[in-house]
C-alpha cells in the first residue's frame, strides 16, 4: 500500500536545531519570514545544552566578536540567574559560561519569541532539486512523510546533510582518514572553589597556560596560575604531560586524554562541567551504529574521571556527579565546499575580508588520539573573518550552510566549529534568506553583501571594529 505524503510550505526551512540552526531560524523569523526548524532530537540547542563553555564569542583580548541573536540568549540567561560570564583561560582564549539547564529555557523562548515552528524528532530523508534549486525536502517522523516546500533552505545539520543530498561537493576528515574523537561532557556539583583554585596556583607545572605569545606576554607559568586563582572562577585546564595527569594516565586511573578542562556551569549549585572523555577511532559521525557503540566506553570514562576527581582533586572531595550532556559530542564530519574555503592561514593570521558576515576567535583546535591535540593560537589575540562565500555551497542557488559544515579546510573548520562563530554564521544565513525573499531573489548570490552587512550590524552582529 502506498504511503500518503503530506505537504507543507514555509518561507525558510532550517535543517538542524543546534547552535547555528537556532540562530538561523530566529534570525529569519525576526526578519519577517515564516520559518520551520527541523531537529532530529528531542530539544533544540545542540552544544549550548552540553555544559561546555561558549567558545569563540570573545577573542583573547576579551572583546566580544559575536553579537546579536547570541546577546538575546545571554540576556535571557542573565534574567534567569544562569549567566556566569566571560572567563579567561590564560592559555589561548576567553569564553563565556552559562547554566545549560537555564539555556534550555532561553533557546525555546528565543524561538517562540519570533514565531519559529519547531519539528522535533524529525529527520530529513531526501530533497527535491530542480536545476540548482532545492524546491522541497522530505521530512520524516512518526506522523509519516511530509514534503516541505520553501523559497530558501538552510543546512545547519552539522553534517551537511541537506547540501550533500542536493549534490554539493564536500570533504571529510584528513586525507589519511583521521577524524577528531567523539566526546561526552559531564557535570559535577558541590565543588569547593578555594581549594580547587589553590591547587592550580600551587601546581602551575600541571596546568595548560600561556600557549599563545599574546596571552603569555612574558609571564611565567606561576604568574599565569596566580591570575587564574585571582580570577576566582572554578576554571582550570590540566595538561596530559603535567605531573598531575601524567601519573594518573600512566597508572590507569584515567583514560588517555590531552586535557581535563574544568569550567563553571552554576554558582548556586557550585557546579562545573568537565571535558576530557574521548573515543578516537576515526568514527564517521553519520554512522549511527558506530557512534551509538561508543556510548558504553564514554560512560565508563565519565565515571572513571568522576572517581578520580573525588579522590585526587582538592575541592572535589564532597562533589557529586550532576549530569551528562544530552548527546555524544561530534567534532568533525563533512565540510561543504563553497565559493570560498576558509583556511588555516585565514584563521591564525586573523585575516579580514570585505565580505565578512561572521567572526571567529577560537584557536585552531584538532583533537587526536591518545594524548595528542593540535592547538594553534589566533594571531595577536584577535579574530578572523568568515566570508559570506564560505556559506554558499557550490552549484546551489537557494541553499546556505552554517556551523561546522561550512566551506573550510580541516584546520579552518577546527576553529570555526565552536559555538560562537556557529551562532554568527546562523544569524548571517537566516538574515540573508529573509532579505532574498523580500527582494524576490531566486539565487542568494544576487544579494549584495554590503546590504546584508548593514542589516546584520543594525541587529547587533559584529562585522568589524574589533581586533
């Protein structure tokens, strides 16, 4: 028996309810369009809900290089006492910490405020393409199949699913097949701040500090550890080749890892997020069976680290396991090839482009197996521009991408994949789609970048004026 297919029409369809998808949908709706947000999981927000700090919102100088929709989310977190604020790692970056439980509410409020229609528990099965234009997307959920038509489609899936189904070229991983490890964030509460920070202050040789010349500024590890202590936030990064972690990894107390990164998530709960787990088996993030099979290993790594921190880390003696990220973290899958490819040189050179629509400031960050990790600072503590052309897949007229599937080399993606630039890219493509529809443009390349930049600036995005 043939299955009946439903039909629906929206001005803009956004595939993927993660960081870039939320901001893309909100931006398109804010600019007057009827927007559908399709998300495979049970809740929008993606990595914003993981507990991980929001990296790439600020450069190493402490300047905000992303604004607009991101400011609305942070303002909502402030209003609900879920905003901790900017923190300096005295290593490579500054970042922003929020309460992920509060952020869940802020994300849904944002979408509701602008009238975005969310379809959760929904997958994109296929697309309809006509001469370089996507005219429809087949969405599948427990209600069956729906053919959704739209004027513009925004691929914020992280994996470039929509663009690839439509025929866009892409790259995946390194030439030798290497892919970054999968991880699972977890949280611990009732952490005592003073003894934790004092331990870092008194053991600077175990901390990851001063990895950029700009941040080190001629200071010793001890001086940087003192700055972390004076900052007063439970935020320390312990390196694998330092005495504290090296011995734990060598004697099997901890699984091999490059760092244990600890950052605050809630003052009221005295809670921190811990980023350290990894499964480095070059698993392709679209392979559901292989990704699912890592869950047991990651859970055991989480619990092993919980026990280690309670035994060995001052301030954690009476801490409690508080929760897990809602999903496994996938750092790297497809990169859609667009009209411009963001490179390592663009990023570390803090390059500026005339068609900038978003900025990034996180170091080039490529996790590897064992204790290995590539970390390269952005020059002079600044930021780099993400050109609009990085968001335009080759051969497609009415499709844009945002998030980690942007057009970039592996190294370029290794910095632009973080939450700050993903939010900025999402706002850019959502705004661009709305403007194109308003002006009757069938090809996004008809839109003058200067006009897009003007609207983005007016709505709080950071296009220029920072290092």
